C-alpha cells in the first residue's frame, strides 16, 4: 500500500515502488508481511513495504552469486555507461525523488534535492573510476620470472544503510560496487525504504543485469544475520551506529568478511582567536543544523577561544534563532522534524544532563511548538567534558559551546573521545593550521569550512568511527582484491 496523498504529490510515480527488489524481480506483496513507513513530520503512515523472510534473502544472495559470473567479465566501459545512465535518471527525476525523501525522512526539500545531486555525483564519479582499475608490474629478484598484480572485484557485497542520507549512502556503496564489478545487496533503514527502492527501478531502466542489485526491506536482525553468516557474501559495507558496527564485526568473524564501517562521530568545531567570526558562524550552522543535526559529521562540540567568545555567541544566537522549523515540504523551512521520538528523547536527555552539570540554555532547549517530532534549535553554554554531550553522539539540533584559552588545551579536549570521524576548525595562522590539522585524531579535517563531503574526497573515520574510506579513488579499493601472479619460466 502507498497512501494516495503521497503519490498525488509526485509528478511521475513510476519510481515510487513498495515492493522489494529481489534478484531483478519485484516482490509479490500479497504473500508477505508488511511494515509501515511514517512521515516524521506528521507521524502518519505513508505506505508499507515488505518484511522479507530468510528465504527471500537467500534467494537474493543466490541471484547475486549467479549474476557475478557475467558481471565481473563485463568490460569496465559498459559498467561505466550503466552507472552514468543511473546518475542521469536521478537528475532527471530529482524533484520527485527529493519529495519522496522529504516525505519519508523529514529534511527540507532543498536539502533533499541537494542529496539527490550528491548521490548522482557518486554514480558519475565511480563511472569514471571504473575505467581506471589499474594493476602493477613489479621488478622481480629472479631473472626467469615476472611479478604481475591485477585487481579483481571482491565478489558479492552487502550494504546496510541508515535513514539520515537515505539515497546518498546507497549511491556511495552501490556506485563503487557496480564500478568494481561486484554484485550488491542493499538493506535500507526501515524508516526510509522508498528512497532506496528507487535504485531498483533506475537500475532496471538503465539496463543493469538482473541479480547484480537487490534491495531488501525487512527486519534488521534477520537480514543482518543472513548477510553476516553467508559464505557467498565477501564483504559488508555498513553505515550506522558504532554499536551495530561492533555487532557486525562480531557476527562476521565466522565467515572472515571484509568490512567497511562508517560509524558514529562526535565532531569538535574549534574557533581560534584569529578566525573570521562571521565565517565561523556560517560554518558552524552548516555543520550543526543540516538535516536537523542528524549527520555523523555534524559539529557535536563547539570550542570558542575566550577572546572572541562573547562576540561569537552574540552572532551565532542571532543566526540560529532565525532558522525556520517546519515540515520539510513547506517553503523556506531550514529545519525539518527529527526522525522519531527516540531521537528527541536522546537530545532532551543530553540537555537535562548538561543543565545539571552547570550548562545554561541560551536558545531553544525544548520541543518546538509544532509538536510531534519537531525540536527547537538549541544553544547551550558552559559545556564541559563531564557532560554526556561531550562523550556521546548527539544527532540533533543542539550546539554546546565550550570556552578555551590555549591551543594545547583545546587539542586535548578535541581528541578526548573514542570517535574520530570529522573535525573542523577556523583559524588564519598557517603554522597553527598545520599543527592543529596534524594533532587532531580524525579521518577528515575541515579548515575554515563546515562542509567537507564530496565524491572526490575519501570519507571515513579512525578510532571507533570506522574502518575504510568511501568515495574518491580510495573508495574503490574496498571493493577490490589484489591478485599476485608469479609468471615463471619465461627464459625457457
Ligand atoms: P540508527 O540508530 O541511526 O538507526 P543503526 O545503526 O541502528 O543506526 O541503523 C543503521 C542501519 O543498520 C539500519 O539499516 C538498521 O536497520 C541496521 N541495523 C540495525 N540493527 C542491526 C543489526 N542487528 N544487524 C544488521 N543491521 C542492523
């Protein structure tokens, strides 16, 4: 079932599917248990998708294995053409796809459109990279032989994706897999299956051979269990919480899988005394409030130098207070609803904990007057490292501000976490910029910017924020195996 209010808003409904895509076939939903999908702006059911059983997952795995035989031999130029077609279909239907995303995820239409463009950029990037999967020859220590290195697709890959970027997190994995010559099974987040199922339809339209891609909706534990225990699946690429990432590492031990994990973050955002305060305010808002604060690279802790503290706060409050909260489909909305009640409770818990430990709420601090899943953009000063917000990922529109005096002190504080995904800082002194970039224990550093993601750059973290990189020339390596061929006897 798909609610008619939902379909009525689209100019073209052929990309909106409520069937799972199993080995190139759309599921027969009459025989399946179904799960509700809600609009987080209204809490109303917008449709249902199947909750697949083990046998369906196994069928998709078998189909992926069968498709793998021909797909890995398909010339890179051909794989590239299909990826490009998929990218152009995303762009062609951008408005409808953005609307589907906003209705199931909540983000503003503007952000949803930007995400579709971002998704297409991964497909185009990997379409180009597919043709550059180069090998090596290595001088041999023995005269009778050659050492030759080739790169081969790893094989069947499984992807488990989150709801916060329901399209781009799939594109980043699927683009790399298809470019490398792998088949891929995608399990999207239960909150946002419609943006995921779109990929089944555009793959069909672009001529991707059946079985190379499956989109499997249903219970996370059932599907995750089948993925982890399968000997056919050679790799799992996961984006989500550190907790589930750790579980997948454990579960995949018995089949020794390659794992790419993009897990939680707790990004520091540092404003040094020589920074442009106006630029830092804009960067902090971009980094903190995008997607209502629900991104793994969101600024989680804002450190401001004592000298410019008052000025920064004054300017920051003014700009944050002007952000418009509302349904993502309404014009001019900056901040949509949070994904659900549990997400709100986590933010509230962090705010209450911070207040008990000396924090002061300067703006917001509570649910928005619109009710439901809407939360007011919040600024809290007097933050310190005994607070939960310094140790946990917030994933909501809360800016805690910490005051600091020295470079040494702020670096120590910034690194005082088990996370290591993104970090940001604003400064002009070139020596300081270099020293701080080196000292920050993070996979990605934004200097004088709050927005760093792009298909050309390697996205990923260190410490408990993950393993591996996505996007960029490095992103393809995670889908390739190195094969060493020793060719001897050439002197005979
Ligand atoms: P979040 O809390 O942001 O939803 P999760 O890590 O729980 O983050 O979810 C990310 C993805 O992982 C989703 O697709 C979710 O369904 C899936 N997931 C959750 N639990 C498991 C599990 N035990 N095994 C496999 N996948 C899981």
